C-alpha cells in the first residue's frame, strides 16, 4: 500500500495565498483567508497535531476553520464517515463539521479538508490565564462534568482530551475541537489515531481505543479546575508552560516526588 505524502507548512501557505484556486468547494472559494496584519499577503496559520488551521471569512454565512492535514491518519475517511454524524447528534458539545475527501489542491494534487464553524473564543489554558479567579474557574466545572457525562452516555470519547482541544467561547460555554482521535461505537476494532497529549494520558495507556479513553484525562482536567478554583496562585507556578494545566506526566510517574502534589496537600477545598 502506497503511503500518501501530505503537504507541509510552506506548501499550504502558498496554496492559501491563492485560496480561490486551491479550495474545491465553490462556496469556500468566495471567502477570504485571514492574513497577517504586518504582512498582508501571508496567511495566519495555527499549527497543532496533524493539521494546519486557517480562518476563512465568508461574506454570506458563518466563518470557517479550514483544517489541512500534514500527515496521514490511519483510516481517515472511514473515521470521519462516523465521526461527523456524531458531532451533529451532540451539537452542544462539538462544532458543525464537514469533512471533504477532496477539499484542497496543493502542488497539483488534491487532499482532504476538514471544514468547521469558526467560533470566537480561547482554548481552555488561555482562557484560564485571562480569567484567573475562583469564581470564573468555578463556572467551568459543572459544564465540564456534564460534558464528560454526556459523552459517557453516548458511548463516545474525544480521544485527546486536553486544554488545547477545549474551547471556551465568548459566552463562556465549553466546546470540543479536533476530532481526529475520536472514538464512536462504529469505529470499534480500529487502532487509535493518536496516543494523546502526554500530560493528560495514563502512563500505562498503550493501544486502547474505546469509550473509556477520556476517563483519565477527564480526572486530570477536573482536578486541575477544582485545584485552581481553590487556589488560583497555583497557575503561575505550575500551569503557564502551555503544555499542561497543572499536572504533568512526571506527577503520574513519581507522585511521591511531585512538587505539585505536595502543594495540593495543603490546599483547602
């Protein structure tokens, strides 16, 4: 089987400078890619995981996030055939999503494109940094707990639950983004697309791919939110790296030597 070689950052940057030609969807062709204010011909790109993400302004209709793949994901088409209907079924958790098997032309070749509604907001870690009060952080806890309960009831898992994949929108509501690693029942038997962010995964996780994937990261995030609600001063010491909220993999591997856990023993709920 031939492995598809996906474009890289420079390839997508060049293509998005001519998005009206590169994008296949006739509606998207009429949009405008967000450009850097200091260099008006250079697209603004956000990178992470398997994708480069661009913000497309549409004159008619809601703005879109265009997610362009930079590497192969096993069974990508089969996964999204089942993931997209689930995101529509649980629309309060996820963003409206359209997976286009042939969505963008780069270097003369066509590649898949994930099109999501663009929602103004901040990732969970950035939102916390800008709302570092007990009341603000406490407002997220019931929402997060309900999110976990709802996914468990549906028998699904996000698969890479971490601060960078949780968006707090302008109304203060939590929404999940980045669905490449999602588990839905129809995908049972497939391997995981990704191992997840190391600071949120159980150290003994290996190749599991089922509805239980979010249990450990859910505990990690839930505890971090409650700890920050009780003591927001934990954030500047343990949470500003951009790679975690409070806990790191090292805390799980050696809890007796963890400065964070030692500090938490003195925090009052």
